[in-house]
C-alpha cells in the first residue's frame, strides 16, 4: 500500500490538480456555534445590565463654568437623549393625531419613544425594544402601511439607540449590531414586500452610521492610548532626569567629601610630628584614623567610577566646584546678552559648607538659564540673604519684552533638578509668576549652627590639629 495515499502528500497533490477536498460539517457547525455564542454574549445575555448614560465626568472644561451651568453641562448626554425622545414623541403624535385617531395615536407614540427612555439606564434592552417598536408594533396598532406611522419616528429612535450602544461597546458588538439590523431589515421586507427598497436603503444608512460611530470610537480610543503613552513617557523622562541629576549631585558631593577626607588623612598623618614624644597609643590611634580616611576616600572614588561614563572617566580633569563667589561670572554672562543683571546681598556674608554653596550656585545657574530661555529682554536680579539658620536666595526677572523663541518650550526638568538639590539639603523651593508678570525662584538652604554660634560643619581650611586638641 502506498504510504502517501490519503496522507498529506496526496492532499497537497489533489489541491495542485484542482481536486477540492470535502469539507468537515463539524467545522461549519463549530463556526456557527462560536458566532451564536458571541452574539449572545454581546446582545442577549447583558440585556438587563444596568448601564446608565455617563455624564461628562472626564472632561475638564466644564469646571470653568458657574455652578448651575456646570451641573447642566455635566448632564448634557442625558439631557440630549430626553430631548430627542420628546421631539420624536411630539412629531409622531402630531402626525398620528391629524389622521383622526386619539388614544391609539397616543399609545403608539409612547411605544415608539419608549426605547429612548429605556436607553438612559439599559442600552441593550432599549435596542431590542427599538427593533420591536420599529418592525412589529406599528403594524399591529396602525393596521396599515407602517412606513410613515411607525418607521419615520421609529427609525429615528432606532438610529439614536444604535449610536449610543455602538459608542459604548467594543468593536465586536458593533459588528453584532450590524448583523442584527440586517436581520431586522429582512424581517421587515418579508412582512411588507412593497417596502423592500426602503428597507434596503435604511439598512445601508444604518450600516454607514455604525461605521462612522465605530471609526470615531476607534479614533478616541487610539487618542486616549497616545495620551496615556505620552504620560508614561513624560514620567519616565522625569524619572531619568531625576536620576541623572542625582548622579551629578553625587559626583559634586564626592569632590566636597573627598576634600574633607583628604584633610583628615593629612592632619592625622602630620599630628604625631606636632607633639613632642607622643604616646604610642596616640600614634596608633592617629594611624588608624589615617587608614580609615584613606579607605573611605578609596571607596568614594570606586563609587564615583560606577556613576561616571567612560567618556567622563577618560576626559580631562574636572575644574574645581563653583561656589557663591562665582555667581558674578553667571551675571556677567547674562549681561553679555544685552540684559541687566544685578546681585543684591543682605546679612553678614560668611563662608558656608561647600555642599550648600555648590547647590546655591547650581540653583542660581539654572534659574538664570530659564530667564535667558523663557523671558526675552527681561532684567534679572539675584538676591542672597545670609541668615542665622542658613541661606535664602531669590532669582527674579521682570516681565518679558517680547515673545519667547521656538526653543523656549521646556519640559520642567530644570525645576526637578532644583527641587532635588534643595530637598537633599532639607531646604524648600518655590517657583511661580510674580504680580508684575515676571517669574521668581525662591529657595532656602538650611545650615546647622553649632552651640557656640558658628557653623556646625567647619570649612576644611580651618581644620587644624593642635596639641591642645589632642
């Protein structure tokens, strides 16, 4: 027996020869069963589900309106549905009343607009009620041609129901709505053969309406996803900027701390030579201090090597970290652009810990950069206030004299860095517009005060190991 007979090779040969394979009836039945299950899940099982028409809850623009008007705008979707129902009822009842009917006309009009009322709370139930009112009920109540008596107002209500249900449903449900509407058109064509062209035209109109609603819904969902993605990207960018700023701060603080540790190591090594016949215990203790200082300095350099890039590690040696004495250079750079820049200092000027002076310099540098970028032609003023508990600084600019350039739109990352520097020192920072139309950045950097009124963290140059201190 040929092993290929009836096997995959024979099947492929039959297809190439033009011989069609018999289809498996179970496959078609399974497809029909899946389609029916999807139809039931979309339009039958949730028929009693309570899903009221939502308000304008996510929109922000109504918040700028007065209280009563804001509440009315928030209820605009419900108001629109009720207004449409009232309009259809009035038009339908007026048309029927002119035909000489009274109570039957009232009942028929109520039945026609009832789906619009049900739509406020149960959209799928309103859909089935609308189909029944459009196809069956008018013929039973009117007893004649239902096209004018039932279909014109009923089709309007059904269009409203289709729009609301399609807008609030997933794409698969919209497909089910189209299938259901086509089935209703077939039933109407069978019941009223003389209205087959109108039924076909109406079905095509409904299909186009569903396509438009589905397209708008897809555009809204895609736009929402884009906004969410932009928010995620902005958050990630802010987090990355914060990490980069912390890395820069860590490198700068390394230089400050390394200087202190170097002074400690040098003083510990030189201390035994400042004392005549130092005790062995003192020499041993100072040696331990020096070894610990050198070890700490080595660890600091190792940690700094982790946060540095290869380009930074292979580059030229960095310049000394700036201090408050270098703010004049920043102001000179501003004056070179043709603007006025001045420095106002209040309080007793004194030396501050290097970390405080470095952070203050960076804050002033970033604030002046923002002035150059966002405030064309505006004068800038840097105010330094030396107080007992720390340093207060304020960078303010006047109202801009012209529009900002195309590159003036920033991401707010500069403020993130300034707040990070201030927060690491336990200080506070505020930024905002001034009453004169300018912009101000204010910060306070605390400095611990020793019990004798001096700084708790002395300057490295003042660390002198004397015999009395030993």
